[in-house]
């Protein structure tokens, strides 16, 4: 038998009945995950041939160890893999499980490096991600593009996705279905005692939250990268210098925990900003700039995500506040007017919404930004909860000129010499005379630039004027609908950094 095995494997083949000689306990194997298209290493603990009683085919079962992360500690986890019975010799390379020793040394080095990166991502991490994320829905795994910053957070992933199929530690020693013996290998691993073999056994994915899509999912370890923060984000704000100094002073004080809190522990220690004014003039950008300057995540929650009943609001807002504290992030509650409006004796349910919002707001310890378009209707009880209220007037000529130049600067950064050639022909003074907000300025330039790139020509004033004309016609139409149909025509939004 051994002679047959040696002859087969020397030619690069194996037969089903000799798998037990090829795959043995203690061996390191790798398999390519069908969804993630990444290699996963495992250490074999047992093997056996299985012949099911029904119509299922026989198979060679491999029990193995991998290393997973619970959200607090690393642990060994038992997995099973199967090689379905086959007839005749099979090429070794066609087996779903391959001994690590057969792979190049570079493959081993890559797995070790990935394992080290997995260890670095333990706990809560704020990172950049430019690749596919994986979401389970109706027993299927879907791949979505996630070119975004993400929060890696295994503990809260499990908390907010109960029942999600993921490795879980057990207080008992590992045992395998159908096996009489129990594997007494200790489950919990001592940190800082990891060997290269331990790093090999760590998985190719981490669990986390996509901040742009606002969904939980699985992310590839080797795609995760450190964030390149925008160093001048706060300088880009089109606000008076005195206002920027005041905002940054309060934020810095809060970071040093020097704000005077309430006598009740945990109450009144948050920093709450109310940003009010017309759409598209920098409210959201202010929150983004503060988060970027502090190197903190910005967790943005829209009013539609909080629900419209008291129970929904309490559950969803508490969840957002809990995540904000767990992630040490800046929280933005956008267009929260409905939860801050003056209470009335005739609207009991809405009064309940306002009361819940007030109560939860009082106990936050995070930096919180509230944006509003209707500050005149603010309930009086909010006055004492707000650390600083900032009014954002419509952009004047100088402010619009600054915004036009900022957007042109970003195009120039991407296009280089080509943009510098045509930019000198762009009359920013003429453009700044048009009464646009930040969102519309950005939209006009992006559209005109895209048209120029598509035609393979330089961006010109004529192209920008053409887009301005189309945009103006559209907004005039919206204004007409607002007058005739009672619609509110606005286009809230801020500048991207």
C-alpha cells in the first residue's frame, strides 16, 4: 500500500482509499474559500472515512483547528471539511484541501502576514476599505462594493446580528459530531504568545460596519488599510475664524474631559452642537471636518433611521448612542427637527418623541451634532442641552468664491497638469456671482468636468455655463412645484472632502 502511495504521489496523484496517508493529524492544510477567494489554513486533528446511511455519497472527513476571535480574545475553533469519494487517481492539485508544505514559501509568508494583520484588527478599529464586503441575506452571501471607511468590531457585530452564523467559543472542550473522543486542546489562547503557525490559522475576514452604506458585513483582512486623513479638513470650512476657534476650543476641552459635567455620573458629559440654517451651506461638512481633525469616525444617522414611534425612537437612538460611545466617534443626527419641535398639548405622541429624545440626549458622553432647518420651532427644553448653537447664513460672494476654488483644487489634484492648463481660463469671480449653495456648486463642477472628460477636451467656462443653465431650469421648475403643490424644494447636502 505504501509503495502504491509513494508511486502515485510521486506522479502528482492520489486515490480515495489512500487519502488517510496523504492527510494526517498534525498536518497544516489550506483550502480556498469559495466566497472570499482567499486561502484558509488549518491544523488537522483527526481524519476518518464516512459512509452515510442514506443516498449521500461517502466522504473523507477532516477535523481541524483554526483560530478565531470572540470580540475579546482569540480562541481555537474546530472545523470539519470533507473530500467526497472519487474513483480512480485524482491530481493532488484538484483536491479541495492541500498540504501547506506543497505551496511556495511565499504563500506561507503571506498567510503569516495576514494573521498578524488580523491580530492588529482585534477590538474596535477605524480603517479604510476599498474592496468587496460580504453580507448574508436569506441564506445567501452577497458581495457589495464597499469603498468606504469601516469600523471593525466583532463584539458589536454579534450583538446587533444575533443568530449570525459565525464561530463562537464554548466553555467546554471541543468535540466533533460522530466522534467518541473529545479534543482537550485549550480553547482560549494567551495573547502575545502567538507563533507563526498560530498566525497561519487566523481567518481571512473580519466583521464590521460600513459607515457609508450603514450596514454590517464581513471584510477581507488583506484589503483593510490605514486611513489617510485629510490634514487641512478644518481649514476648508467656510466659516468665520472666530467661529472655528470657538468650535475647536470646545472640542479640545471635551477631549481633555475638562467640561463641567452633571452631579450624576455619566450625565451631561457630552458635547452637543446644534447647526441650523439653509441646506447646502456647510452644516454636515462641519461635523465631517471635526471628525477628520480628531481622527475619529463620523457616524451619521438620518431621521428616517430613528423611526416614527416612541418605542422605535428609543430603541434606535439608544443603539446609535451606544455605538457612538463604543467607537469613540462623532455622531451626526441629520435633520432631527421632528424630534426637537416645541411640544403641544394636542400632539401627545409627538410629545413623547421629543421627551425621549431629550432624555437620551442628556446622558450621552459623545460629541454630537444636530442639524436643523427649522430652529425657530425648537422646544425650550433643548436650550440647556445644547453646548453651542451655530447659525449658517446663506453663502455670500466671498464664501461662494472659496467653495468654487476648493472644488477646482480637488479636480486639479486628480488631473494634475491637464487641469492646471485649463483652470487659468475659469473665471471664478463670474461663477461666484451666481447664488448657489455648496451642494449645487459641487454638482455643477462635477457634471461639467465629467462632460469634458467624456469628450476628451479641456473644461471651459461655456461648459460650466451650460450646466448652470440646465441646473437653473430644473430648480426653477422645482420652485414652481413648491408654490403650486406645497412642496418644499431644497437640496440639502455638503461638500465632500
